[in-house]
C-alpha cells in the first residue's frame, strides 16, 4: 500500500507539473499582445516568470549589449529532455565530428531568433505568444524537440524604436500613413547601439551581440534556425522556400525541407485567408545573414518577413486601404513559429540524419587555403575571427605549395614557411571554410540581395593560395608576446607602421600626451631597416614628460608593440631624425558628421572604429547645426556616406574650403563625394558613362526583364584590384596594390591637380563578385582614394568604404593614415 501511495503521489506530481496554470502574456502584462509595444525589460520579465514557474523551461543569460541590456535564450522541451539537455547537446555535436562519442540523437533542435532589426518589433511580441502556446497547447511537439528562443537579438535597437513610438503615438493610434507615429527619425530603430545591421554581422562577428550569441550557437548548432523580420507595409507575409540564388553548397535536403516547411505554413495561412508569397526577393548567398550563416553550419536556415517594419506602429492603412495592425503581425509570426516547430517535430529523425550527412566534407575542389604570415598582426586578427566560429587552423611546413593565387588569379607555386596559416576544408565546419575563403563565389543569378564577394584573404589583405591538395601542416600556438624595457639613455624609440594595431598604439600614445613623429622615407639605423611611416618617438619631444619612458613601455607591452630604442638620430641611410621628412603627428581633434542625410550605417562604422578599435576620441556633430559649428575647433572632419545637398549648401561649402585652406583635413566617403564633384574650387570630377546609346532612344526591354536589365548598371559588392602609390602617406603600410570591395557603380576621374593614392588602371576588372556590364565600363581609369590639396590642408576622397561593415580589415589602415598622417601641425 505504501508503494502504491508513493506511486500515486509521483504520478500526481508529474501531471501537476504540466497542468500547473501559467499566465498568458496578456494576463501577466495586463494588456493584449499587439495593443501596445512591450519594452525589452518587460519581455525579459515574462520569460523569467515562465522559466521560474515551469521546470521544462530554462532561461540562460548569454550576454549584454553596449547599453547594458541583457541577452537571453530560453530552452523549451519536455521535462525529460530538459533533464537531459546537456546529453542531447553533446549527442548533437557528436554528429558533426566536433565532439567524439555517441551520435544517436533523435531530438530535433529548433532555434527561433526574434527582432534582429529593432524596429521590426512585432516578432518579440510574437515570441511571448509562441512560448506560451508551446508550454500549454503544443506540449506534444516537445517530446522529441528542443526549442531555443532568443526573444530579442537587438534590445538596444528595439527599445530605441519602442521608446520613440510610445512618446509620439496618438491615443488611440492613428492609422493614416501621414501621421507622425509612422515616420521614425534618424537613425531609426533598425540597427544596434553602434548603428550596425546585426543581420549582416553573423559571419564577421564585429558586434558584441553577435560575438556573445555565437558562443551559445556553436554549443548547439541547431537543425532549424528562423530569423523573424518585417518588410514594407504593402507586402504580404514571406516565408520559405527562399529565392535563387542559392549558394552551391546548400544541400538538396536543405532546399527540399524549406519547401516542406513553406507548405506547412501555407496550410495555416490558407485557412485564415492570410496572404503570403515564397521563392522571391530573399536569397541564400551572402554568408553573414541569420538564414545563410546557420545554413552553412548545417541548419535549415530561413528568413520570415511580416509586413510592417518601423512605419506600421500599432496600426497603419496600407496602399490598398487595408489596416495592418500589430495584433495581426504578432499572430502571423506566432503561427509560422509554431508551424516550424510542428513540422520539425514530425521530421525529427530525418533532420538528424541529414544534419549528420552535411558534415561529411570530402569533395571540395580546394582542400586547403594557405595564407602567408607577412604581417603577424593581420594573422592574429584572422585567427581571432576563426576562433569566434570555432574553425580549426594550423601552420604550414616549410616548402613549396601550388594553388590558385588570389593576387595573380593564376595557378602558381609559392614558398611557404612554418609561420604561414593553413585552413583545411576537411574539418567539421569545412563548408563554412569553403564559403568564407572561396576565391570566386559561383553566382547562378545576378538578382541577389547583397554583396556577392567577401573572400577573407582579400578582406584581410593576405597573399594566399587555394590548393587542390591537402597541405602538410601542424598545430602550434602563435607567439606574439612582446616585452619591452625602459632605456633611459635612448635618443628615441622606433615602432613599425603597417597594421591597425599600430594605429591603435599611436592613438594611445597621443591620448597619454606622448609626442610622436613619423618618417616619410625609409631608413636604416643600427643594423635595422625601417619602412616609410615608421613611428619615431623622440626623447627631445617628450623631455617635459617625467613618465615618458615608463608610460611608453607600458602602453607598448600592453598592446604587444615592439619598440626599438636607438642611441642616435644619425641614420645609416635615409633622412636623419631632424629632417623635415620626419614629421610630427598632431593630437588630432576629430569631428564626425551624423544626423539626417547621413547614412546611419556608414556613420556607425566610423563611430565604432574610433571607440572600439582605434580607441581615440571623436566629437559627433549633427547635420541640424553643422553650418553653425566653429570648424577651427577641429583638425579633421569626417563626412560619412550620405546625401548632403541641403547641409552642404554654398555657404557651408565655402566655410569648409576656408577651414581646409587653413590646415584642416576633410575626409569624405562614398556618396558624400557628390557634394564636391564637378563644383568650382574642387578637383573631383565624376566619370561619365561611355555608353553610346542615345538617351532619347526608346526602351524596348520586355516588362518581365526590366529588373534583370537594371542589374547591368549596378555593382553588388564586387572585389576589384587597385594600384597604390605607397610613397604617399595615405598609403603607408601598404604594398603597391589593394583589393577594394566596391558596392556602388559611381566612379570618379583621376584627380588632375591632386594625389591619386589608389586607383583603378585601364585593365581593372572585378576579381570576385557580380558587376553589371555597363557599370564595369566606368571602373577602369577611375579614382579609389585621392587627396585634393588646398592651401595648408586637404580633402581626402574615399570612393569605396574602407571600413565596410567593420569586416574589411585591410582598408582600416588607409582610414587611420587619413586621420593622423596628413597636415600635421607642430607641437
């Protein structure tokens, strides 16, 4: 009887766990989901409430944003699965070869990611509804499925949008498109704190949100990953299958199951008479999206797009006169989320079988990628990126290696040493290796959504080869340790200049009031050779700094910079340290333009560069008052990509010209150049098309071909090789060529009265990525980076963005050179 009683109690306890009443989001928050926007902290409170109430829900904090908002994932499954969560995780990873041990995993793992774009805010509302339904009405699906929910990838952007909307909305809301609540101010809630698009950061991992998320993602490698989004107010719902082009390494199973998922969604949307579309607009090529990155890591990666975006608010009338409400938007996202879990649960065994097959990486054309370690700073930066993705790397054995040379675009043999980096494709994440390093992406359709080239050897500035044979290599640790010591009898200290890390070192010296010079000429001294741009820190310049030696050595050791003490300024060859060729580096006062008209993404990339990489102060000026600023307070003014017709009127342009002539450095990026091109007093000229077709000639292109015809005039993130004048200070630290990522077809002529620092020759062509045939005509014999000298100062034109998404590592030193090595004043 006692045993029977215990059994009854045990059964009752088990049943009560799942019959335990849990409050719905509406009951807990006190309002219907969709009737208002929920601030991020309230969303977190609800997820905490559910996880504290139910034992089959676990909440894990995985990080924090720049604005100190917490980042969470939630694990939802059956009680048995939650009790064995670590065993399930390890069994799943063992299927990939990352872990050894049992591969008998039959549980589907589904990861749902919400609100990567902060003003696409309906998805976080839907995450609460989805959680509630899973733990109440859909519990049977959890018997063989682990669901991971990230309710908000981008809390900073979401709260920026929600706080603004709550401040300006009408009560009740006004559905007219003209109402203020449907017009977000600059920069909008889409990006994160540094105004980065987190949906394009998965592979590059430049942002703290991404870096912290990847640590959890790599622990699990789910079978299905969904990224929830919103699009324009006039578009119906979009779900899988995705549009062409698919990357060639996406498997037939991944394609097929997308279709199965789409059909499952369609069955629910059809019953509710909800409109939707598939197979359009959103392709699977660029590797840094929330659908493609998981795809290349073995998942069924998908984007779901609900109409709405930042314009919709709580409700808006679209162009058809149909009111689109937040309540509807959240319901649609909840439906596709639940449908995804449902069909994954029904196919759990097949998902595991195909997931395991994905990691059989043996048939790639290139077996190894070899990167010359000509610059240890660059090598370490690439290793840091590989570590974020837990991609294995080794080091070559000395000898010759034959393969496709990224620079010459030919099959060649090169000599390699034991310090050169080797990344093999025969490893668990070999498909991702292949995608990130492939010299030329195979593009089946030019109608693609984003950049079509991103090869890391180009982005990081490596001499590299892709070999069809597996290269002999071994594992070892890079030894970058540096230990400098004080030498109070030295005449000066010398440090190299060929990487962003050197620029960060310079910035910290200036921040600490240590005065620095650089040499415009190569020189040799005391048995060592030094390149142009080398930093020279003279005791003479710092004689009043009582902590000069100790502060200098401390900074150098902290940043891993080798500083060489020398006993004289009398060089063996080159120019002595008292020469006019050894120029002072001024502690530049830098201003950066922001606000309406400025590309928020371009501004964010520069802001992020100063604060997180260069670690140097920058003053942010707004376009609203830019014309009233006293420019004499600044030595450098930076104009990000943007459209400044109303900001840079004749009066402000004249004011800027006067400031430049007085010694200022003006740096303009991409479309900011249009404010100077073809205008009196500036040498910049836009390059006109050589297309001979008459502008008044009738266009007989069939309607259905118009979109494809337009691709002839665009460049979608293609890589071009440029010629570099590395005798110019803007190019110090570079060889005589540079691979640039071009994302615009706009071109400019060589400067006739200025310095053409980097430019495309008459033979220029894209080495990787798509460029339309008409757009290609203007690239040869055009400017990339140039300097227009005016009086004592100069304007620096950057046609392409050297800081693109913070992942184009090889362009960053150009930007640092523009800040520090031009128009330096005396101390």
